[in-house]
């Protein structure tokens, strides 16, 4: 591995062998196994009002079916692309759609859960998936016409390194599409955001979840992501949309029955997006390869790695977590996800 690459790590490959990283990695894999198309549809962030709003914000569309709100413009604006890569492809929904629409004839993907979620992966011989930990991914230089990061960068620690790898791996006129959560790290929303929710929804319980509830690498450096992205790719930005400063914290800090207020939530989200009163939680952007050097990474100590990936858990909650991780607990969680649609 090249010396200049090693210098740009936030955590090193040696640190990735520590128990805290190994455990978080396994938690990521376990979470990846849980998400089928059916289970994705019942998530609160996929509420119909939110999906309609995103279709308007991202693509000025009246429909949100099949990713048309943020994918169809690629074909119209950029045409066919030969060599395409998706990092963190999940079960392959977006990749399958891009291939089916003629954006490319095939997609390469690198996915942490490539083997574990094979049973629910959308089968397509034109999508070639290999297993890999993206924190240490090495990509061939000047190789890809198009690279996609959809909901994966906010799960990575080595952001500076990965973005530099992406930039180097694009062909001279290559396209980089980002669609990511850029809100507070570990969903620890700031007081301005929480107070805004309390002010506008005084009759609804607003409860911030403790940081230890978020497992694996969930939004582990999301608060840093947008700034690093702009440093690395900002000068080559072709399209940028930010939004979600209200609806995402709302569905994260309120009970499911609060979704009865979703129409008003969406109105407020549009308001703060326009005024800038609250920072956004989501970003979709199109970028080109550029000549910006790698953004220097601030290295994490072993203690920092431990504190970020294994925050202290109260004793009672440790017992609850053991139950949740048992076969019985896993079954009950799946039932609860289904019930969340109605209560």
C-alpha cells in the first residue's frame, strides 16, 4: 500500500483489527441482512409524503416511483456511461434501475454485505458485486466514467481517503453522484433543531435517542461529510440539492403516531430549506473529477476509535440489548417494524 495513502487514513488497517472495529463491522453486516424491499418500504423516512416531497426537491417530478426523482436526469443530461461503479450498493435497487434504463450496460459494485444479503439481493447478471470494507477500498486510477455513492459515505470513517480514491479513479471527464445523509453525527441533533421541533409541535413528545443506540458505523462521521465533500469536489460541482432539516429529525425523535402531522412537517422542511434557518440533513450532488489533492485526515487514536464505536451503555440497557440480539428479540423487532406503519 502506498505511503501517501497510509498518511491519509483516519484509522489505519491495524486499528481495524481491534475488537471495537470488528464488532461494529459485524453489526453493519447484520443490519444489511435485515433490509429487504418490503422492510425498506415501511421505514418512516419512506413515508409517502416524504417521498412525494423528495421527488419535487430532487427532480421536479410528480412521481417517486423507481428512483425517477433523482436518477432519470442522469440519462437525459449525461447519456450512456461505459464503466460504472457503485459503492455500498445494498440490495442493488438503484443499480438495477440504472441498467434497466440504459444508463449503462452493467454495474460494478463493492458492498460490505455482498454475501450476507445475497438471499434478498435483486438478481441481475449485469450487476457484478464483490465484498469489501469501503474504509480501505483501493480503486484503479482513471478507470470509471461514473461512480455512485448512495447512503454509504455517512457509514465510513476514512472519508478523506475514500473521496480521494474516488476522485483519482474517475476518468478525466468522469461523473460522481452523491446522495447522502449529512446531518449530525450519530443522529445527535443540536439544540437549535430540537427546539425548532418542540416549538412547532408542542403536543408531540420530542425525544433524542442516546448515542449508544446507534450501532455499527451509522452516521459515524456524517457531521463532517458535507464539508469534506466540498473541499474535495466543490470546485467541480455541477448540481447540488440540500434538504431534510426538519423531516428527518422529526421521524427520528417522535413516536410513529406523529406521522399524522407529516404534511405540516414537509411544509416546514421546505420553509427552512429556503430560508436556511436550519442546516440540511440530506444532500444530492453531481461532481466531476478534479485536480484537488487529498484532504488531510485527522487521525483517530485507539481511544478515540473506542469512544466512537463503543460508547458506554447503562447496565439495564445492556440487558435489553442482549435480548434484542437473541433470536426471539430479532423476531419481535421485525414484527414491531411492521406495526410501526399503523401506530
